[in-house]
C-alpha cells in the first residue's frame, strides 16, 4: 500500500467507499500534501493550478468536520465566478454522498436573492458562492456565519484580479475569528500573500508544480500573418482532428467572429464570453461538457471554472500578454495524467509574448511551420450528441434517475444512447445520440410523456 492512497489518511470508511465509487483511488500531489493538513484542522495556503484536484483537497476535509445534526453554516467556499461556484458545488455534492442529510446552497449573482433567501431559511451546512452575493445575504441578515468551522478561498488570485478584495474582507468580517481558513491560488502575487498574512493563522504552505510536464502537454507554436490566422486555425483542426477543443480569444468580438468562421467551414463551434446571460452560459457549458458541442471559443473570464475531462486540445488563437494566463489556459488539457496538446498562433507583432512565455518556462518553445499542416478542404467536425431541454428540475424534486427511468422504461429508449443529464432548478438538459433525439423529443411532448407522473415539454437546447 502506497502513502498516496486515500486509505492511508484518516477519513471515514463511508467516504473511502464513496471516493472509490467516484474513481478516486490515489491522491493527486495537492491532495497528498494538503489533505492531511486540512484534516488536522490547520490553516492552509496552497499553490495549485486548475485541474490539480484542489476541490477534493478541501472538500473531503471539510466534510469530515461537518456535524449533519447541526443545521447551521459550517463551511463557506468563496469563488471568483458563478461558473467555478457551480463546478465546486457539483463536486462537493458528489463527495457528500457518503454523509446523510448534508444541505449545500449556492449563492451567486444572476439568480433571484429571494429564492436563495427561502432556501437559507431552512438552514444549510455548506455555502458556495461569489463574494458579492454572499456579502449581500450577510448584510440582509439572511445568512449567519456564527457556526462557521471552515472558510475556503478558491482561486484567490483571480478573486483579487477581478476586484473582489473589499468584498472578501467584508465577508470575512462576519466570520468567527476562531475558524480554519484554506486559501488556494494558482499564483502568489504580493496581494495574495498579504491577504494570506491577514486572514490565516500560522498556515502550512503547500506547493505543487504549476508548470506542465512536456510529456503530458505538447506545446507547439505557429507563426502566422494577420490575414491567414483563421485559415491556419482550420488547418490545425484538419491536422490534429480533435474531438474536443477550447479556443481562447482576447476579446468578445473575436470570440463571436471565430465561432462564426468555424461554423461556416463545417466545424461546429459555440462562443462564450462576458456578454452572455447566466442561462446562455450554463447552456453552452452543458452542451460542451455533454458532447453536444465539440468546440468552445471563449475569453479567459468566461472559461474560468471550466472543468472538462478528456479535453484533447487547447488553441490560443491569440497569445495572452501575461505568461501566467498562458499557463492557466493550457492547463485545461492534459488533466488526470492524460495527454493533451496546446497549439498557439502568433504574428511577428506578437513575438514578445512568445519571448515572455519562454522566459517564464525557462526554455525555448517549439515553433513549427504552417506549411506542414494539412489542407482544410475535406475536414468537418460535428457533435455526436444533441441536447434537449426539459421543463422540470430540482424544484420539482426530479432526479437524474427519474428522467432516465422515464426515457428507458416508458419511452423504450436505449440507456446507452442517452448521455449526461444536468438538472437545474426549473429545467433539465439531457444529451442524446442523434439517431434517438427525435424519438425522445416526440415522446416527451406527447400525452404519454411524463416524468414522475408529471406532463412535460421539451425542445432542442
């Protein structure tokens, strides 16, 4: 038995069984270093990149400390964006399966405070939210942190970058002085270090390598002109033929233009940026995660919190000016030991950005010739799945099993052809293989189309 197995640390047998069912057998480096510290109740300042397993690092620890019989807030996780908060909450709900009656509430902007207030009225064990909305509930008296045991700041560097320093401090002013505080950050600029000194009590500092192993992520650069940048992008797809990829752009307009260009050349793609309403952001992320959209074109802020397993390819349509942002971008591929590729386009005017990345990595990058890329004329890329939106959700007490049961038992659809099911408050998304999507839609909109005895309506997302 090796010391990086979850069974080597002091967690409950029920949680060990749950972790095994989730496929968590051995700890990632951040979990091996950080989880024992969290379990001991000590403060932690952890340096870990996106996709390193940090959510389980604090999640497993705080769940071990929670008393389910006390219906007060015992853990608070602050996140910089709604997307990350949703991602963290989903992971925590999976980890909490082994503990009966754990209630988690997400507090983010974009959803009515009144609904959140009603949910808080009946108590909650865990709060996951953004600083502004959490502070709003604290000020209104709809949230009480008197029983808080663990405070987590996730992606602290991004929270400060986005201007949340005052809001974070305001939230902390409502928290008990005697508590455990866990701070996670991909980078440690002076502002994050100062915050750590202010809010942490004799913390243990844990660091894992923020660079990416060449054997895990293959990084390749291509010099282009302004005129042939889009054409080269198509040639990258024709050459590498990925099933899933994220393209990073610098501006919202660039995102829209690149996504439209790809669609016009038989590559199915969707844009996502800061102008999107929460509903549309959720819709695009769900479709990307459930294989209904093979290519996501996004800005950095929009893609924050994006956690897609088996992402084959990251493309920098335009290199960022900050090399740390480059590291964050490419870190979305090559996760969990899988191989990934990062392809990067740059013009002569952007050579300095390449130089900054080389200085940051302390080694030269690999620059290949675009002439070696395949012609794009015969290449196309379309999603293998179709997503339907059904008008029942969490508030109707509907679970994924209810939807799957109705579709397989009543509609006689093959379960293996039904993909990911994502349930929101008032609606749900379900992915289907193309050949049965029409049958599913027809059934759900028929008189027989019922879920838990309730008639429903469905449409393509």
